[in-house]
């Protein structure tokens, strides 16, 4: 069930604000606080409670479990950070299988564009004080994938709600 499409507007806005906080935090510190991912997951359960029992809810949980399984493997290999995995898993709770794959494609496209932009930004001359505070600008630093996750979820939310 696409909880984001059925959620009240105030809950969708809260989700988007949490995603913005995650993107900003990841961009600056290359970390995403657990409370943000937890609040996003709680928001999905709030949307479920407001909408009532749903037969197809198993799809949301299957997607959540799959993201945790794949994410744990990616984290173990050093391909993604733990905060990114938790944010992704909490975010997919809002989507069913039919739109879950669209969400993952949107996140992948956003991640590719983000990586190109960050590579370009890293080539610019920045004062050392800025590079020290904004970790994604450090040469050979990590790519804050929380930004791509937030953008992908926001794009899917906009698409589903319009």
C-alpha cells in the first residue's frame, strides 16, 4: 500500500521535513541520526493507523526487509553507510512493491546526478575551513547518499500525490 499517497498532508510534510534534515545532516557530516530514520518509520505506522487496516501491507514490510537485507550486505562490504541503510529502509515502508522499484530507480538516478555534482564541487577551490566543516567536499571523501535517498523519496511522493 502506498502510505504516502494516502497520508494526510501534514504527515507528508513532516516526512519531507525529516528527509530534508537527513539530507542536510548527511551532506555536512556524512552521518544520519538514528532519530530521523526512526521518526520516518514511525510516520509510516502513523499513516497506517490513520488509514486503517490494509490487506496489501505485506508488500511494504517485504520491501523493508529486502532493503535491510541488501543494505546489511552493502554495509558489510563498505559500499554504503549504516545511516543510509536505515534511512532507505525506513523510507521504503511508505511504498508497496509496485512503486518500490520506481522509488529505487529514482534514488539511483538522483545518486548518479548527486555524485557528478559533488565531483564537480570537489574540483573547486574551497577555503580549508569550509572543507573541514562540509565533509562531502573533502577530496576522496564519501558520497552522502542520504541526499539521493531524500530526493528520490520526495520525487516519488510528489508524483504519487499529484
